[in-house]
C-alpha cells in the first residue's frame, strides 16, 4: 500500500542526542508522506530552524540545552503560528504538562511510545489543528489541569504582549495599526479567557502559562 501523500508533512527534529534524531528521521521517512526539513540540538538552533523552514510539525525534546522549554515553545509559536509542536520526553510530570498545554503544544509523547503511535500523532495534529494528542502516564493525566479559559488567538497574544509593557490601549492600537475599540474588544476577550480581573492579572496569568514572553517595560509612544 502506498502511504505517501501528495503534500508531505514537513517535520523539524529538536533533540540534543544525535543518535535519537537519526532514529526519528529513519522512522518518519520510512513511513512516507513526511519530509524531515532539518534538525537542531539546542533551543537557539531550534528557533533558527523554525524561522528558516516554518515546518508543519516540530518534534521537541523537553530537556534540550538553552532556554527553558516553555519559552522555546512560545518563541516557536510566535515565529510560525501554524507550526504544531509535539513534545517528546522521558518525563511527564503533571505540572510541566499543564504549563506546556497552556503554552500551546498540540501533543506530548513519552519517548517509550511505539513508532506507529508517533506517526499517528504527527498526522493527527497536522490534519486537525484543534486535535490534542497525549501519551503519558495515567497518574500524570489524572492530575493535569486544563489551561484556564481558552487559548489566546495570535492577535490577542500581540495585544497582551504590548500590555505587558505598560502601553495604553491607544498606544497598542497605534503599534498594531488597529482601532482603539478593537484593542478594547481584544482585552475583554483576554480577560474572559484567562479569568482575569485586571490588566496586571491577565499579564501575570499569561506569563505563568508561558502564553507571552517576559518583557521589560516599553518606552511608550
């Protein structure tokens, strides 16, 4: 049976163990319909790879050298919002899993999964952007807390990132080329999704969930 597809799924591999990356590449390419567009062994190289290739899927090890994994996830999502991120790890503690789900990953697989499960996960998150694939221990899954509210849209992330710099709605509107009323609407949606009672509360919750990156206060307009 021909398992190839007209448009191969582009996949980037991020793991600090070369042998493991080589094994992943062999598995993915042996099943057909997938194109490994590059490999990286640390967070900095991973960001550069995503910026250069904008892959459909990133398979990301949770313990690569460099930035903390939730920051790497946030930077990838900012650079390439359409890229689906699947975490690969030997560890699946509920606190980390909760933080990564809040950061916007589409899958979390323990490295003990079978190759068929890996292939199915990649295809699943590629074909359905709302699909979440988890292969973790029952104890971890039982204690995972779902992200508060809903995942912020890309524009809501942009608005909140500027709000974190203490910019007013008017300043944010000018930065993003939006009407001030549109910014206010985005802020209302952010408050609802994060169950926040103030701008500071929204920013703090977004930072805690790695939905936005830490920023120094802006100079304003």
